[in-house]
C-alpha cells in the first residue's frame, strides 16, 4: 500500500514538473500573442527588409512623407518656398506590440511633419 502511494506521488510530481517545464519553455508565446496578417497598408507604406551586421534578417515599415505640404502647428514653421531635406524618423514600438500597430500613428506623423517614418521591428 505504501509502495503504490509513493509511485502515484512520484507520477504526479513528474507530471507537475513536466507541466512547469512546458510552461516555462512556451512563456513568451503564452504572454505575447501578436495577430497575423493582413495588416493595414496603403500606398505610402513600404515594408523594408534588411540584415543586421550579425546576419539576422530584420524588417520595418517605412511610411513615406506625403507629397502635399505638412500642416502648420504652433511649434512648426513651414516655409513653402523651399523644399526641406527629407528627414526620416526612426521609431521603435513599445513592449508587447508589433510595428504594424504603429502604422496609423506613423502616417499621421508623416502627414503633419512631412518626414519619412521608419517603424522598425525588434528581433
């Protein structure tokens, strides 16, 4: 009787430890579940693929500045007689987000400032 009790307790302990190991191994996937494609893209958004110096393939989304003039705002002076040099803002999204979620914001920044916006994705 005591021997069978130890066998059952050992099996339950093995199952418990196995379950903990499985949860530990899959913890990122359990916590962060990004949605799949399709993402909202328009004619001003381009996916940019590039490679890091260590060979890791990476990508980001480039929102190109709109052809019309940027809006004037209290802190921004727009001179319509000269064409400003193209500026590109490099943006990194927050924790537990993906770059595609920042595209509406990036489009608005590009529209208001006339700058290109590159939203880079993390490794």
